[in-house]
C-alpha cells in the first residue's frame, strides 16, 4: 500500500484544486478548447513577447516487465520521482523557444549496473537530469479548418549523472538531436493532437543506442471552460544495436485552463504492451504560468 501513497496524495490535491477552480470566474469567449495534453505535443506556440513557466511532478513505478518475446515477467520494484521545470518564450509569430531540466530521485531493486548478471546495484540514485533546449515553428495555421501544424527541433545535453557502482544515473549519457512534427485540430469543443518524432543520439558514449522513435495521438472535450478530460495513445521504440525495445501506453487525464495565465494538468499513464521494457504506471501533475 505504501507504493500508492504518493498517488493518493496527488489525487487529493487535484480534487481540492478542482473544487477551488469550480468557483473561479473565467469567460471562455471564442478562445476554443485548450490544445495542451499530458504526453502528446501541442502545435500552438507561445505568443510573441510572452513567456510560459511549467512545473511538473511525476511519479512512476513498476514491478513487472516484458521480455524479448513480449511476455510479462516479475521484476524487482522500481520507482522514480521527477520534478521538471520548462521555460518557453514567444519570439515571433508562429515561433517560440524553450529550455527545460529536471531533478530525479530513483530506486530500482533490479538495477543491473553493467548489463550482465555479474554485478547488480546500486539500487538508488538522485541528481539533476539532462537539459533539453529547442524551438517550435508553426508552419500552418488554418483558421477555417481549425488546424495547426508545427515542427519542433532541439537537443538534449547529457547533464545528468552517469550510471556507476555507487548510484543509478539520471541521464542518458550522450547528446541527442530531437525533432518532432506536431498537429492540433478543433471540432467545436472537441480537440485532437498528434505527434511523431525521432531522437538521434550522437557523441562518444552512445553504447548500443541508435535512436528513439515516438508517436502519440490524443483527444479531449472541453466540457467546462476550465475542464477538459482527455485520452491518449502513446508509443515509443528504442533502437539499439543488439535488441530493440518498445512500449505502448494509454494516458487519461484532465487539462484545466483556469484562466489565460494558469493551467493545471493531471493524468495517469499505464503501459499496456511492450518488449524489453518495464510495465510502468505513472502519475503526473503540472502547473503552467503564462505572463
């Protein structure tokens, strides 16, 4: 039961926030539904001259995994607490830039230090994670069809700690060039997002990493000006030299645009299929402030 204590606490906080928000005064006007989602990218950039700060807390855990054949098997308990901070600045019409980082607290009773059965552990680690920075350019904004298309590109710098004999590493240990195509579409109070991207690793510490492909699709309905329930399908595949790994997950959550300055997000993601990956469950709660 201790495993779910952070989840219960997070849900109680979200419930209290929802009760408070329900009494807030906010006019939706003709703004339409909020485009942001939990784990799917958004094609809408920040307005020129504006800034956004987003703080997100995530808790992920697993005690099962999928082997190379996609069969489920037991594994030692694993959990991860992550606090992320992202700053976005609107530069021009249709263009913004961003930079983000995190701090991670890790525990993994099945950690394999050198990918062999000879040396296990350590089981804990905490440190700053990698830093990512990039830009998003919206190359299509069709008002008639309520359709937006954008291209994001940037880099991830290996500023997190490396795996060692004393603690679990919090970084990927190599640079990567990240690029994503993103789409947002409205139908009245309905909104949909989709993205497809690839992270190309480079540098001296690649190991067996050859890149990561991801694809996501999400849909939400703005039932109230401040409340949009949403569902997502998330797919990620790691290409490695010896044996690829993939995971398919479902996300359900709530996007809550309190007003033009504040937005709350909360959701739960559950991995439902995979290969050479952990069967994880993750809780996420975030706050965005625009000014």
